[in-house]
C-alpha cells in the first residue's frame, strides 16, 4: 500500500501515535497572551489534528522559569499554574480529532534577548555571549541551577495536569541544557563542567527531576542536535555519546534530532533549510543517533512530501518524520494522502517566510497559505461551495493574487475566467524562480496550475485583458490582480527610457527573465534589499559577470530573512560579488561604449563613480492601475470595504442587488507588497463570493 | 388408412424417444453421485415449472405468453394425440367427442404460439442460438398443423371418408409426412438432442435441482463445500464426469436463449467468456465430440471475431481444460467470471453457472496450481498472512489507532461485532470504516472489533478455487467467533457478509444452526434510522444513483435497505437502467481483478457509463470492492462514495437524544477535502 510506512502507528512511551508524521516544535509567536495559549493557538493546532497529523509538539522554546527570555517570541509560559486550564482547551481540541499533543519546554539560558518585558538577566554556564542575538549573560550560580531543575519538573507537571500527552526537553539550538553540554560554552571547573559526566549533569538532573515528577505514564522526550558544525562544538560522535548516555537511563521516551547548531547566522540557516538545500540534508545525523539509542527518533528538516517521508521511513533511518513547514503550508496533508488527493497537497516550497517572520518576532505565517494560523478568524483551508447565486467571475492577472482569487472563486462553485498576459501563470514568482537555488519558489505556481485545472477554471494565457474583452464576458465580479512594472522612472537622472535602445538602466526583472543579456561588468543598485536584488546579483555572477551590488540601506539583502540571507551570502561571497552599503545611485550616463554610475554616500554626500557595461536597478514595483481606473466608474461597488476585509467578513456589496459588476483589486496593482499579502487579500475577499 | 398409420407413427416415435431418454439419462449418470430426493423432486416439479421457472420467463412478457401458448399447447396436444390418435379414443362414442375438440383447441393454440416463435426467429437478437433452433418454429407449426388437420375428420368437421380414396391417399401421406416431421422434432428430438431436449432435460433438472431451496422464492447462493478429507474425491472438476449427475442434467437443460450472455459483464467486456457457450461446451463434453455444431455467439476473445468455434472438443472422461493446447474450454474462460450471478439470476432454466465455474477453478487451483495473473500470489499471501494483500497481519487496526475501538478480546461480549474485512488494509476503505464507526457511535451502538484476531473471510480464496485455504480461514474465524458473545455481526463488506452469513454455516459442524446473524451496514443503518437513533441534515449535494453490489443484491436479496437509507438522507435515487437484481457487476468479484483476463474494455468503465447515463454526480455504493473498481475509472463523471460516508457526513445530533450513560467516546474526525 502506498504510503504504508507513514500510516504505521507507533508507541512512544505508553502513548500510541496514529501515524509517523509529526509537526515538530516551533515558536508560533502568535501563540500567547501573556504566556497563556490563545484561541488562535488552539485552532492552529486543532486544524493540524483535524487534518490527520499524528503528533503535534507545540510551543518551541516554551519557558519553565521566569528568567528564561520569553517575550520576543511570545513563548508559552509554563512557570505558573495559570497555564493549566489553557492547556486543557488545547489538549481537548487536538484529542477530539485523534491527534496527540506535547509541548517543548526549556530554559534558554543565554539565548534570545534581554532587552524587553521583564528585562531578564540571561544565564549561561560560563557567561559567554551568544553571537546570533548579540546578547550578554551572567554565569549561572549553583542555586540557580537547582532552581531551574525544579522549574523543569514543575513545568512538566503543569503540562501533564493540563492534559497534554508529553513534554520535549529542548537540548538543542544552544538552550541551557546543551549550553552545559558544549565545551565551547561551558568552561566550568566545578561538578557542572569539565568531564563528560559533569557536562551531562545538568541535563541528567533535569531528566531525573521531570521523570520523578510525572511518572511513567507521561511522555518525556529530548530534542538534541546531530552535530553543531562548529570546530570547537559538539561533533556527531559527541552527540552519539550523549544520546546513548541519556538513552541508557530508560527515562527518555523519544529523541528529536536536529542537524546543526544555530548560535551563528550561518549555522542557523541549516536548522530550517530553505529551498537552496537538498531534501532531508541532515537525515544521516538523525540516523546516526538512531543507531545508538533504543527510544524512537524523530527527525525534521526539509521533509516536505509524502513520497519522501515514506522513503525515509521505509529505509528505517528514523522512526517518525517531522513535516512542520509542510503542515504550515497544508495542515490537511495527511488527510489528502488518505483521500488519494496527493496532487492537491499544497507543498512547502522552502521560502521560509514562516520562520523568517518568527526571527523578527512576528507571527508565523505561510507565504502561500493565508488560512494558516488564521483559522480563528474563520479563514478556511477548505473552501465550501457557495449556496448563493452562481456568478461569472473574471480575474485579470495570473500572479499569486490572481491565481488564489481564481482558485477560491472556483471552489465556491462560480464560473471563473482568468486572463494572463504572459504565456504562463506565475507572475513575479516566475521571475523569482530564475535565480540560482530559487527555482523551488515556482512550486507555488505549480500547485495553483494543478488546482485551477482541477477546478476547470477557464485560463486565457497570453491574453492581455482589455476593458471590452472583459465586459464581453458579462461578469458579475471582476478581480484585478494585474501587478505592476519595475519602478525605474522615479529619478530621471537614472536615464531610464521605455525604449530599450536608449535606456541606461535595466530592471532585475529584465535580467532574471532573460529579456536582456547579462553584462560582463555589472553594477546593481538595490533600493529594496529584498530577494530580487540579491537574486539578480547571484544570477549575473552565475553567468560569469563581475558584480557589485550597492544599496543605500544597511546592507544588501537586509530585508531577506534570517534563514535565507546566509544562503545568499554563501553564494555571493563564493562568486566574489562585492556588497556595498550606504551608497545611493545618483546618476547614470553613457561614456564611450560603457556606462558610468555615479554613487553618493548617504552620510557624507561624497560621490564616487563606477565604470561598468550594465546598470541594474531594483526600485520596487509601480502598480499597473490603468484597467482599474477604466472600470472603476462602471462598477457597482466602491472598491474594497476595509472593515469587512480586516474582519475577514463578506464584502457587503456581495449581498446587494443591482445591475452591473462588482470590482475588486488586490496585490501589487493596489500597492506593491508581497506574495503573502496578495494571496491573503485574494482569500479574504473571494471566500464569500 | 390413417387410423392404422397414426398409432404406428405415434408409438414408434414414443418408443424411439424412450430409447433416447434412456441413453440421455445414462449420459447424465456419468456424473458423480449427488443426494437428491427423487420422488419429492418429481412431485414438486410441476409447481417448480409452472411457478418458479415461469416467474423468470415472465420478465419478458411477450416471450412468456408465446411459451405458454406453444408449450402448453404442445403438452396438451401431445397427451390428447396419444389418446385420440394413438389409442383411437377419438370417435364420438369414446369420451363423448370432447377430447377431439380439445385436441383441436390445443393444437390451434400451439400453432398460434409457434407463429410468434416464428416471428421471433425472423430477426433474432444476437443472444439467441441459430442452427437447429431456426427450424424449430417450422417444426412446431408442422406438428400443430398436422395434428390439427388429422383431427378435423375425427371430430366430424370433415367427413369420415375425407381422407379415403386415391386423391386423399396422397393428401394423407403428405399429412403423415408433415406429422412425422413434427413428431421427429417434438418427440424423437426431445431425447435425442434436438432443440426440444430442453423440455425433457429441463423438467428433470427442475425436479432434481442441486439447490432445491431456490424454489418457492428462496435464495441459495452460497458455494457448496468440497470434502477435502475424502481421499477418493478429486479436488474440483477436471472432466465433465467429475460434475455431479444433476449438474450435468442442468447443463443439458439449457435452452440457448442467451439471457445469460446478454447480462454477462465479462462477455460485454470482450473477455473470453460467454456463459451460454460455456454451458453448451459442457453439453458437448458430456456427450463427447466437438463444439462445431454450436450456433450461438462464440466466446469473445481479445481482438476481433471471438474464439473460433469447432476447434474445441472433449469427452465425458477427458479433461475440460488442457494443460497444453486446447480441450473443451480454455482456462481464461473460467477465470474471466466475476461470479456476479447475473447469468444465474437471469437463466429461465435456473442453471447454476457459477457453481460449475468454481468447481472447475477448484481443480485448476488445487490440483494444477494454475491460478493465473496475481492469483497465485494472492493465495500465497492468504496462506502466509491471512489477508490477500500480504500485509502484516498485526496491522489490521492501524487505520483505527486513534479511534480507541473496543476489542472483543477485552470486552468478551457486545451487541454488535463490527467485522472489518480486508478493506481495513486499504486506505480508501478505511474512510468507509471510519465513517461507519462514527455512525455507530452517533447511534450509541455497543460494538467491538476482533482486531488482529480477524482473518480474511475466505471469499477470494474460495472463488479462486482454493477451497483448502478458504476452509482453513473459515474454520479459524469460526473458532474465534465462538469465543465471544454478540447479537449480530455488522460489516460494510458484502463479500464478508455473504461468506459469514451463507457459507460458514456448512462448516460449523453438522446440524449446528448459525449462532449469529450477519447484517450489511446499510441494513443496520436503516434499522438504526427507523429506530430513531440517527438524525440527518438535509441533503445538499447533487443527484445520486445507487449501484447494487452483486454480493449484497443478487446474492442476498438486499435491494431496499440501501435505498431506504439514501431516502432517509433526503436523496432521490436516479436509478440506472440496470439496477436491483439486474445490476451490472463492477468487475471486482470472483477474484477477476486478480486473475485479470484481458478483454476489449473494462467492466468498471461500462458501469461508470451506466452511471453517467443517469446524469448523477455521485454514485452511492456499499462495497469496498465496488468502490475500488468504480473509483479506478479514469475521467469518471461521478464521485464514488460509500453509504456509510454519506450517512456520517449528514449526521446531526438527535433532537431528543437520550443522555449517554457510559464514557463519551471522542468523535474522531478528519477533514475530507
């Protein structure tokens, strides 16, 4: 039977998990109100359980002590009994759908930030600063060690009393337990440092205290690293020794294994591998741990599709697979496998929008699924068919917003036509996918292509919709998602012209789409610092160009998230791309066969010049508004009703009688935002059509 | 002159017929013994003929009237003819002359009937055999007309001396010749292998039928067990004489009407099976010879034209299926059958095609080990793992890991034993099972499952001819069931339902009555609804048709409960042309998907075309096998859902639900996108 390996139940401790798929612990950020789980939190996990996920481990870095930094990621607070009734709601919600739920508990020690909320003094075995959060800490005292051990036990008790199925002790990501383990952080010479047994002592005392508190009929697992990837850090062999040491106590019900440490920007990127990584890049590390332990092993990291998951499980590398981002993209992944609808699974593309928001202290959202973590607002993962009138819906634009609008309208049972000027769907996603190591972003488009075909949407590709063609269809609703064009005309000094022969600058779109050939010596000016600038730099360097990328912002790629800029930097540095900040593109002029770019320092006003053969400018998008203004006066409604939109309620005009069509516009043709914004607007506008 | 000639003709015809009958009976008696209540059968025969057989024939009103007139006329005319013209009791002094008039009336009636037979033969449908059958209407007319004419002087309509004198001599001779033709066909032919053989063999077949329970409206569909302990008995049927004598008699009763051919899904799919031809092949075999005289449509074969007629031959004691080359029947003919029983249900002679096919399969599987396609693998799986898919027998409950189902081993007794079937290993059927669990819990039914103690019911093994594996599975299941107390078994699998309900009884030890009753889930759900234990939200979906699973409908007569459940859901079923007892098989029974004999098209495709013709957007089913077959159809216009799923989706809380006592089970729900 296909996917049979996924659907083998497994015993973890005394708990039966219905299948082998786990949503592993991550900080939800939207999770809590003062450390207490919210309705939003409960609904987020309930959806996964409803969708068939076997085990959810919630609450990445949920704190056991009041001095573990909590505020930045809005972690769940297990340092107080107030959490117990909140857990009961959470447990009931998941259990009623046959799922199981545990929570990760930890003391983060020196990790995260101290400058907020209770302004905690961070703690670490030897007071050594953590690079990734720029945080300093004190050296932990003996009394504090014993207090925190007790806090772990109390936190576990609260989880148990709240009806959760277990706790996962975090000894990964350089939290306090593995800070004690790691000789590069633990320089102590007392009983808590030095020898292997001494470095293991804190974790062991935590494990003993927790097990003593909760007894045998409650799952206690440990999440550990497979290899810190630091020359002076814990190696894979060290980790095997550690895992075997704890496993031998018989007190650990499972091990979760994460490849790579994460206390530098570069190692952090390994932990949640983005689309530049191969599938399951660190599986071998988890398999190595499985070799030496008797407890079941869970491994996540770039396991995104059911075939891959089956292959890993069939190979016996690990006992359970973490498909965490896969569930953020599609919480109904398991149900769709069971329904024989594998093609309908919205597969994670590794854009890491979710985790990159988390590292900015923002709620975890999915780039391509606007319903995720908005279940509490009534945004649906499964669009119900409308019971109202069948409408003729015309969508203009086949980018993410337009595709989502067409999908949602078609799921509602309407007759949908989609116009796209290009020969293929995708819009800016198609351009973004041209960059090296960014091809998987096109997975967003691929899913929509399959869905729109399944839903029999009338696709008019290669067809630019004009007013007449559109009104010919006698639409009831027109959705404009026409996007925009690169905004190169903002400063006349740049020498942009619509005539490509005359224009002194080209856009990143021109470069990535292959519309203009790569130059040999290229200056990229990037005013936006999102993906497009660094993607163009990587693309041009890949084609053999000498590239300098200049920005007037903090640094090139400054707006690319924490798990993705490192992979760009690895590539750009390797290709000797020069990255320069604080310079504004002042002027471009032609000199002989070449071009001269005049750059002006933001802070001193001094100018410098570059002689190049191609100047690429990334200055964002200018909305394409022509069609909107041509149709606006004829439409029945007056644009989007914001109150309804923000409340995710039906647009009031949908229930009003009248002649003519309703007009909505969304995505970049309103104002340039991002993929998620376009898809979110499309979903919340169209879900009530 | 005729007074002398007629008795001679009549009695010599009868004498020759008796010799023919003796020879024919000896052919049948080549078969193995079979316990038959001879006298009781003969006494019951007229009623079986006039009521049970006529009930089947009457599905075609015109043909039924034609047959009543012709056959009724003939029987009356033949008896009266013997009295009037054979014994000379025709003169007015004898019985007051009435018998002559009656004979006139009978022969006239028969003549009218034969006109309709003739009309039918003018453009006969493909299913009817030609050959000697084409002359039958003329023979009927010859008999009836000549009898009528020779009787006219007897009753005095024509003067007594009409047929005397020289001119009349010639007329009398012509009449006598026509009568000889008529007598030849109707009396001599009846026992010497002419078309009229059906009347003689048919009457005796009805008297000595191997499933006497079928008469009087009964249903007898369970396969009969093979005695595996008898060292003398061959395992299954290798040669025609390995059939029991009354089976051979049954084959000989075939009237070649081709109703079986018209309803056979394998035939329609162009697979090499034509049930009529198969029965005729058996007739060839019991008498010895080749099939060259067969005049109906042949066994289809992949490609064009069908298997050529005349190349197969056999003898009563020679093999039916050759190990190499050709004998009477090719193996792929036997393996094309889906055991859907459409032929049996349709046969006016109540011939048991499926029994015969399984008997022959038994030999091929048990003695030769020649089960084609995936058959051998499936049987190996059943032997090794107790399930046809070869799944880990300990994983039968994996689909329910989160449902906390009570196990019989723990509870020991319960109201309902939920029999899972091998669909428990199939992801599609697991959805049906989960839906059924949800329904049972909503109705607060006390139930439990055997879990890993359950084994395959043995259905597939038995129909693939592996009686040994069937009996091994069945006996172990029976032993397991015997450990527990429950009121009834409920299952969503009609195959398990049939085997547990109709075939286990014979194995439970002699004379032991069934300890339990078995219900198909649609029947049980209908009962729960009628008892007010379920309430449904109004149906909001599109139009729906219903596909009758063979093993629920034809095998067990349950046509109403599924329709009642759909009605309770607020669904008005758009019936397919072939529904109810005439439902077309999905192609999934009898191990047919396992042996996978190629044809020109697929049976489930044809069935989904039937669905499409109704315009339904959804076809409701009640069988895991049907679901799998119909869902496997590419580009189907309708969705396939089990009745349990439709019910589970429509569940709403009962307005006056009594407070549940016991522990409330969580209603485990998954999204169905």
